[in-house]
C-alpha cells in the first residue's frame, strides 16, 4: 500500500511528538497549515504555514524528512520571517543562509549520528556559528556564495501580513513552545536547548528598569529634606529628595519604526516618570527615531508628569539605531544613561557608546544585543 505524501508527513509529525528528544516541538508542529505543492523546490514557510514539494519529500528517507520538518518548525520558533525583515531587504541571500545555519546546528545536536534525525543533503551546517543568532551570522557571512539554503523563505508573504496577524502568530508560537516544553517535562523528554532563552520566565520589567536606572544614578546626587520626594507626597509620606544639579540628563529613545504600540510607549514612560521623581535628573531628552531622529522633546522636573500625556510620537520609516547615538553626540546631550525602547529588529553597531545603554525590548524574546543591558517589556 502506497502512503500519500500528506500522510507520510503526518506520520513523522506523530513520531517527533512521541520521541523524547523532539516532543518539545509538538505544539509548533500544529501551528499553521501543511500544504503539498510543486510550486516550491524543496520546502518553504511564510513564518506560519509550511509548503512541501511532493517530489522532494518522496526522495527523502524518514530521518531526513524528520530533519526537514524540524527545520521548518525552527523558522517558526525563532520567528525568522518577521524578525529579520530588515536584513532580507539588505541582502536576501545572506539572511537566508544565516537563518538556516542557526537552525541546523540545533537539529544536528538532537541526533549527532543521524540515526533517527538527519538533515537532507545540502543543509547548511557549520559549528563555528554555534550560539550565535541569525543577525550575528549574517554579519560574518560573505556576500557572494555558492551555498544555498535547504528551503525557501517566503519573506514577501510574511511582510504582507498585518501587524495584528504577526502578533497573533507570535503569541501562538509562544503558547505552542510552552505547551511542548510542559509536555516534555511531564513525560521525561528534553527541551531543545535553543528554546531555553525564549522559554525563560520573565522578571518584572518595572523592577528591572527601576533597579538599573537607580543603580546608574546612585551616589550622583545628595539627599535633602528641603526638597521632598514628590512620588510619595500623594500618600502623605514625607521622604527626602535629591539635589538635581549634580545628576546629568537621561535620554529616552523610542523606536517608531516597528511594532511598538502607543500602549507600550505609555507603559514605559509612566514607569520612567516615577523613576525620574526618585533620581531627579536635570532633564529628560525624549527622542523618537527610525532611520533618523524624527522628534526631540525635553522635559524638566516640573514637567515630568506631563511626559506621558503631552508627548507626540513621530517616525515610521526604516530602522537605524546608529541615528540615536549620532544625534546624542552631535547635540552633546551627554546623558548619564540612554534608555532605548525598541523591538530590536535591526543590526547593531559593533560597539556601544561610553555611557550606559539599557535596551527595553518590546515583543522580542530572541534577540540579544551584543552590548548594553537588556530587559523585556511584558
């Protein structure tokens, strides 16, 4: 009896869900549609759905088909088609190869000898890229190469999805990964080590933000009972404030190019207002940026409270975080700390500025900036 291509793929899904090495992928394998089509050469994904070429699938052994299925699941797990859109626009060939290198190391590690799980011939594999994300691999790759990725990456289709649809997919992927990890834990299975950072419980971002800014400013000002801390006066609690003259300004730079909502901006700014009441910087330079600085607002102690209600976000183009640091240098803002609220979907300069940088990451658990401190806004 000849088994259909669709049934064969389903059979391998079931195998992967039952094997202790791969059962943490179970939820991911249930996201999106499986499509059988000759329109792709091998396989393809748009970040949600997966397309398999029946002729190519027929040529694979069962271990190779499992490797291919896991490869497509990896693209969805890391949200490659959404996270690296800016690098696709810059060099599609390089980011196609970079994402494959990242995924394939993890697949190899599941079964190093290839007894049950094996990458099909042509799968890009190089262990020098271990523990790097796709953006870092992209920076290391040569522009021209005869290497080809294992599958097709449907960047245009992913780009055409609405912001709401992309965010819904991200939530589905997060839930699927957590469900898979829970099932693996219950049944004595393993959680793929490459998923661990994404599944790490989030620490209270407000507490992290307060601790970071307060620690940077610690000792930079003197306490005084003559100027009480305004944060506690509303509760009839009289505590000393700080002498503002000795604390330089804080720069808050908000990325307006990506998926950051007004609600996210309001949440972060509201918390920053409370922090400013405590550490009392001379002023707050609030910057909105995309490929350039689109808006610069200045707030002083007497206007901190109006920061949330009076601010006017501007921007919406492509992304270049260097514009923030160039602007700070050009206008000699000299901040004690720069807080950047962003989705982290861009390339990073090789090194940071002399002042501390805090990345407040919105809707992005994967990217780890090469320098600075990162917290995740939840």
